[in-house]
C-alpha cells in the first residue's frame, strides 16, 4: 500500500508517531500522510481509529556483527540476522515498515534486502546526515545512498540531522537526484530555520502550532527541478557516479590476491571496473575490497547464483554489460531486487 504523499502543490504532510497527536489528526486529517504505530497491537487499534490513514510499524536495524568472529561474507550473515530480528515483529495489517537505526549505509541496504525477502510491503528508510555536506556518519554521500535505495524497493527516504542547516543542505544536495519521495525527521522548533526542498512528508514532534503552520502555508518549502535524467546514477556504495550508457568499462579483473593493486592500475584507463566472480571466495574478496572500488562496478559471472551473491554483498548499484549472458528473466529479477543496471 503506497502512502498518499504530496497530494497537491508540493505541500508536505505529517507522519503521526505519537499517541498524543491523534486528536490533532482528527482536527486536520488532510495534513497527515500516515501514522507510525509503536507496536503491532497498537497498529490494529490505530488503523481502526485513524482509518483510512495508512498505519505502519518501525523496525530498528540490529547492530552489525563483529567482523572478527563472523562467518563470511559478513553481508550475508547480517541479512540473515536482520530477518531473525524482523520476522517476529512483522504484522499482516501494517501498511508499511519504517527502517531506522542502521549503523552504516551498507547495513541499511542489507536490512532493506532482508525485509524484501520477508515481505512485499512499502518501505520507508531513515538516513542520518552527519555534516552540512550531505554525508552520512560512515562518509556515504546522501545522493549515493538515495540512488541505491530508490532502485531496491524503498519508496520514501526520511532525512534526519543534528541541526537545521545540515538538514537543509542535505535536502538541497539530494533533491535534484531523488526519484523517490523525500521526507525529514525534525523538531517542531526547526520550522523557521529549515528550508524543505522537495519535501513530501515530515515526522516531527507534532504540536498544534506545527499543524497550524502547515495549514497556513507557513512552512518554507521550495521545489528544485529533478536533474541529470540524461545520465545513469551508478553509486559505488559510498560515492555517487553519473555515467552514460556508453561508459568505458575495463577488461575483466579477477578477484584474486592482487585485486587492490589491479583496481589501482585500472583507474586511469577506464570509467568503470569489471570484476569477474568465479568462486564463492571471490565474493568474500569483493566484500573485503569494496572500499577500494572508486568507480562504477560491472559484475560478471558464468553462474547466475554466484552473480547474485556478488549483488547481495556489493552496497552500490552494479552494472551488467552482457558478459556471460544470463537469461532475461534472471536479469530482470536482479534489476528489481538489487537495482542492477543493464547497459
């Protein structure tokens, strides 16, 4: 079930997340996009009381496993860990799920994949920016994060920050590139200090003054045109890259003991790296060397199963250029599930 965001004039709506705000919903239901219940039991009660408002549940991402005492690939282990944590919390009548608290962006992506394995509900994800340049705590560019999430099933991203200026800057940076709904997590007293670029949903400390400000069009909202449609967003997992379909791709690079050196050597001669996956050990090497990947990445493997393993552990959007041709239905699935980009 999609949340009915931005119904008119790019006017943001509220995401109700506090029982104390239910009375405000009844006074101005048109100002609300949905509600976030604290648990499954209240999800049912709120759905009945707030109908037809969509009511969802929050899911907190678990801590990442200790790399020194974890089965490899670590991403696969974390996806299974997320499933174990999420499975007992899922609720048949939840209209959507809100993922938050991920320690890193790769962890958030893995949590989205885990939730996709478990159910097909609408997913909202929270991104916390750490500075006024749109970086997450692990250094990931907010444009790269959004570029990945919007291709793997996330419909809305809510951005949070430590201060109004960082929140405004993150929205201004991300808005031209986002092809999903943008939202914010913010304090009510930030309204006068924050410019909400292309913002469709707000999860605030909801107060009567906040609702009144929205009704009176007193919230500073600006629309930025979506840009760069002539290019493909192909993040490496941390940095945003915008490429043409005719990008120059390197020769096949084996995921061997000298992968780091081979990646450095290939940097000057190609716009994208092509990594060859031949064994499950190569998938582990890919995961361990992902921070050395500074270009868009093309993955190829003779085995579709092995290619999927690579797609699960790589935190960016992998390219596919037809090397080791796979069945069209398989590639279509990889495009939908992992955001793989078919050139």
